[in-house]
C-alpha cells in the first residue's frame, strides 16, 4: 500500500491501450490498494493504472469523498449535450483547459470479487469516468481539446519545469 508516483506526459505507458485484467490475484489486489492510496490526497478525482505505470484496465476515483475503484471498466453510456468544461490531469501537471465531455456517463466493470460494478453520474463524476476510461485507452485529455487549445497546451508542456 503506497502513494505511487504519477507518470507524466511523454511516458509511453500513458499512450498504450491497457490490457484487461484476466485473473484477480495478489498483484491486482495490491494494484487496487495503491490506486486507492494514490487517489486519496485532496484535489485528486481519479487515478488510472497507467498513471502509476501499470498497463492494466483499472482506475480509482475520489468524488466528493466517495472513494472507490473499478476493474475492466467500459464506458457504456454517455448522454446530454457535449460541453467544453475545465479539466486538468495529474499526468500533465499545471495545465487546465476546456475539454469536451458529456454531462452524464456510465461505466460498467467488476470489483475484486468479480461482481459487476456500475458507476453512473453527472457533473464531476461523469467527467472523471470519461477521463479515466480515456487513460485506459491510451488517450489524454489534451487529445480532446480544440486544435487551438491543443497547440496552447503543447506550448505549456514544452515550457514546463517537469517536461
């Protein structure tokens, strides 16, 4: 159990689609503990396994103090009018841009006992579900920016201390 360091933009694990979890073993249980520990600090809405260097389909969330996780999540539903909404990412620190997201989202996956988990909601939860499943597909929120927004984000990344 540990707060794991967050991988930053440029790390190949962030751009590779994550593999499904085939067997729930001690390694997967340890991954879930680390994901939960890593999402607990204030200001973190979600952490996907690739962000801590693990190419498996799993993420944790922390929305209004409700902390949890889901394994093998699939974004099965989005609805409402897509809207540009302010968004940031732990893997692209210091940036905040408007990404296009749906106001409602639903994810289906499993827990450590293999039971179905359904996460569904609006607002920040919907945004986090879309953001974290994007990570598992090898996408970052900057991929959802307008061309002008993406150019600005890339400029900020190149000028950052961490890149």
